[in-house]
C-alpha cells in the first residue's frame, strides 16, 4: 500500500523520473509549450512553477539553486546545415521568464486538454504552456457593490460637471435644414 507516498511513479525508476522531469521543464522553458500526457504534465507543473518563482527573485543564489535543480543545457537552433547556440535554459529563465511574471503571484502555467489520444497506449494528450504576459490573473474579479461610495459619487459628479462645461463651451451650429420637432413643443408651420 502506498499510504502517504506523494507523487506519481509513471512506470519509471526514481532516477528516470528525475531526468524526465528536468528534460520536460527545460523543453517547456525553451519552447514555452509542450505536448505530453496528462499525468506527466500534472507531475511537471509544480516543478516548473517553483523554478519560475526562483527566477522572479533574480539573485545569484536563486540562479545557482535553479541550475542545481534543473541543469543548464544549451538552447540550440538549427539554421540550415549548421547549428547555432542561442543561450542556455537558465539564462532564458532568469532574463525573459522571471521578469515576465513579476506582477503575477503564481499560476504561471496551464494545462489544455487535447481531443487526441496517443497512438499505442491511448494516453490522454495535453498541452502544457507558459502563460503570456497579458493573461489575467485567475481569481481577480472586479468588486461590485450595490451602494455607491461617497468617493464614487463625487467622481461621477465631477465627470458630469466637466461634460456639461464642455457642451456649454462648444460653438453652436446653425441648422440649415428644417428644425427637428422634440415632442414637447408644438410644430411650427410657416
């Protein structure tokens, strides 16, 4: 029985699980989206979020801790017949991803279920993605109240006063066509 044993085994040894988790998070930081099974994504997500929280700190100690947890593999791009080194995963984590999420208190990744199934074992496929900088923070809703506060009433009155002052200052335009009947006044016949 597995009483109080956390984590998923995923059919791997401890060392294999650790290597898989590191590789998947490094690929996530490099490409910002990966496709994997639902169980693997749920296992990798907390590890990725801890590393992004370290990157938000941006200190040398945090960088060294991230390197010890993740490793520091190179980001390589294939341009034609030659390969070009574009930097490292930890470098991108601390230079791009950490500053992107400074205003966000958590929840840097999301899991999107796909309708596809993996060929072979029919495993559920999902996309594990990093959120963009413009994504709203989940749980932050506009506060609505039925009663207007005194401050809100004053702001509303000043806006109305400004609008009436603008209307009064605007030059009047004479109409050349027939005047419109407003319903309060009887129509004038000429």
